[in-house]
C-alpha cells in the first residue's frame, strides 16, 4: 500500500518500565504488521532534553509517524495494539 | 535541674523566634507586594485564576519580567496557549522587550503545542517530556521563577485525566523540589476557582482575577483567596493594565491615620487667603468648591494649581470635562499661564472622560498618577462628573478612599463639584461634604437683571475663617474678591451694589453740604457777634471818655471859682458882697 514504508520515531526518557515496554511493543507490532517496510528510531530525551522542546514532546513515551505523511502521534506504552494500528493508519478506524 | 529547665525554655523561645516566616518573592507589581506583604511564597507554586481576558498572562509575565530585570532572578515561561512569537508581540504592549531578555539568557520561553486531533493514546504514559522541557529551560537560564500558562490546555489535549491529575500533582511537587517560585494560571470555573480544580494541587497561594462589567464599564479586580503561612489583604482590589504595566491598588486598606499638618498652602487668591486667616488652606487638607455652572469653580481650582506650581511644587490636574488645552486657553483669560508650568513639568494634566472606565479604575489611575508624579497638590475638576460612572454611594466610597490616600501622602487636594440645584443639596447627595476640611460655596445670584458671583467659606476646619459673603470678580489679573458691602439695606452685589454705593455717596454729599453750611453759618454768627462786641466796646470807651471829660471840666470849674474868689479883696462889707456874689456866681455857672 505504501512504497516508501514507515519512518517511526519513539521518544523515551531513560530506561523506565514504560519506555522499555513501549520499545518492545513497537518492535512486535512492526514485525507483525509492517515487516520489511519500517524503520524505527529511538530517541532518549534524558540524553538530549533540548529535543523535547524542538519536537514538541510532553508525554512519554511518544511515537511519531514521520512517514508517510501526515505526521501522526501516539502517546503511551503502545500496549493497546488496536489503537496503535488505528493510530498508524495500518488498520482503518 | 532548674538551670536545665531555664535553658530549655530559652532554647524553646529561641526556636520559636527562629521559626521561619514564609519567605517572599517580590513580584515588583505595585500594590500586589503590599497586599501579599512582600510577594509570592518563595520556592512554591501560586495559582493565578480568572476567566478569559482578565489579565492572567500579563500579570504572570510581569512577574517574570520584573524578576529578570529588577531582582536578578531569571525566569521560564511555559506557554500552552500562545506561540512564543505571539507572546513576545503581545507583551510588547506593556513595553516589555522579551527578545532582549532571551538574548541575555535571563528568560526562556517555551510554547507547548498540544493538538488533540493529532494525538492518539495507546496505553500508559506520563508527562516526563514536559518535566524534561521544563527542567531543560530552567537549567538553560538558571531560572528562579517559572510560569505555566495556562495549564488547563492539558485537560483538553489529553484524554486520560487520571494520569494527568497524578502527573500534575507530581509536577507541583517537582517545582517545589526545584525551589522555583512558580505561577500556574488556570481558567475560572463555574462556581469553582478553576475549571479543573487546580486549587487542589496548589494549596499555598491562590490569587483570583476578575473583570466585571457594571453599567457597561469594566473594572478589573484582584483578590488574594488564600496565602498559607502569611497574613494578607483580603479585599478585592482594583487593578489596571495599560501601557505602563500593571498596578494593583491596595486602597481599601487606607485608614484614618494620616498626619495633620499645620503648614499652610495658599489658595492662589490673595483675597481668599485673607478670608482664611490670611494664610490659605491647610497643607494636606481637602477643599471642596461647589457651585452652579459658570460660578467660577474651575478658575478657583486653576488659581490653586498655579500657586502650587509657583511655589516650585508639583500638581496634578484631573480634568473630567475639559481638555488640557482648553483649560490652559481659558485660564489665560484670567491672567493665569498654566502652560509654562506644564512645560516645566510642574503641572500635569490627566484628562479622562468619566465614562472611560469604572470608578475603581479611575481611582486606581489617579493613585498611580499621583504616585508617579509625586505631586503635592491635586485638583479634581469636577468630582461630580464621576456620578456618571457610578452610583452616588459608590462615588462616596471612592472619594473616601481617594481622600484617605491623598491625606496619607500629605497632598493638598481641591475638588470641584457641580451642583445644579442649590450647591448644598447636590453635594450632600454624594455625601462627600463631610469628608472635606474646607468647603467654599460659589453662588451665581440673579438680581436686577444680572447674575453676580459670590463666594462664601461655608466651613474651614481648624481655622477662624471669615463669615462674609464676598463678591467674586473674574478679572484679567485673576480672581478678586471685593470688600464685603454691607449697607443699611443688607449686602448687595453687581450694579445693585454700584447703585447702592452711588446712593450712599449722594447721601453723604448732601450731609457734607449740610455740615459745611452749618459751619459757614457759625462762622458768620461768630463774625457778627464779634462785630457787635466791637461796637459795644467802642460805645463803652466813648462813654468813659465823656464821663472823664465831664469830671475834668467840673474840676476845672471848681478851680476857676477858687481863683476868682481869691482875686476879690475881702472888706468888712465884703462878707455881704461875698454872699451876694456867691449867690450871683452859680447863676453864671449854670449858664
């Protein structure tokens, strides 16, 4: 459906349980639904807090779908798979 | 044992004395620091709530701006509603150059953008991102002050309020741990202080802003709802926001503790000073001039302003009905050049239409003007114009507070009051006459087809003032009061006075003529009598001469007779001859 694939960025803050859960959940969902056509970048705001302002992050974890357009934001540890799929437009609402 | 107890008790007392009062962080906002007795609680968050448009953002920004500029306390402003560029522009209206402060690393702005339509929630989250941003901003400038404006936006942006509330609780705790003095703004709720119950989290200090409309005039008010650990003013205080910033007026706290000076201030009218013990008003007193239209109230007021400025002191003229230019022009006609005092910055006109804003705001603006200009004299012309901005009772209350404020500062104040009926009644309507120390009444009385001005000192506390009604003349050399004319038919003014004076003069002339006539007659009689005396004297002298001559001739006769007798020789018969001759001789003499 999409040629360029998914460019996803996950913002976390250190190794908190929520961050670890989010990373694991994201990887699992992508493998299941977007195998081969996704790229994940994980940004630790603890290491680079200036990015929080620049990228308008308030909630942790935040997942941003940069590609395909339009930009989508999902907050939370991504434990609700249905909402993640809807939020990423992988599954129609 | 006793010693130990004693030591313990002194220790306890020392500890009691050392109990730290809540440390204050000055806002630098005139008035607010007075109400809070020093400022906001240092190192703690303060909730600033109010409905839209009541000045939350500007007040919060002023807190940061003053901190950065005046108290060397850098600040962080987290904006949830306005973009930073917009914010910089918006507060430019208060002459705050935020960009400069940002460049100097004294201020950090961060716009938190939340678009609910873009955000999906999938699972558990926290607001660590916000904490990180805030922490980063605080560290970047070494902030001591933080503003979060308006945090309610989070409630519309995030669906999971359970998480949000626990995170807010954590946020306020975190702010306290950071030791920053924070202002958190919140929207006013319906029947609650804030729509989302933020007061639940911020318990230390809550300030409520309000912008009420009464009779189409809005008045901003501020109230300190609570201030844990500190005494504070509890009333609603009016405040104003304009180009010069925010000023809160702690005026309701004014009391009756002002000093009473025995110094005098000239009224600017020599004749009026003469009626007031020759010295004029008391310094720091309140003078009311009431009269009908055209009775010369403004002119008396302008003389006062002129005299204050001429003594080198400053005076503010609050003009409610005329523009400054118009007043200056009009006063030139009576020989007063107010323009030169304006040029020398001794006189300041503050012209505002009474219905420009509500009474409270008028009062607040007057406070600020008097304070900023540090004036010694104030003219309010006319106070009755404020009736259109409020009810009589409100005007009374306002005047009361204004009077208290001015007296506390030792400012001599002159109010004019326009009365349409009799001056007394309309002044009592506002019930301000009792607040005044000196009350001058100006009449404009009709008689003989003309109106004549009269001035009367109805009261003047603490001095022996004249009780006369004096005729009041506006001349090109200013106001002159004519000597009271009290004739046999009472006092009179104008042409009646002239006529009366002429009549007096003619009567006097007649009397003088009569007197001179009488004195002339007396002179004449004196002359007449002295002439008579002279004539009688002459007659007397004549009589004396005649009688002397008669005596002399008698003596001569006697001598002659003797001589004749001696010439005859005596004979014996001579005796008879002698008898005969003696008989014959007297006959001869008798001839």
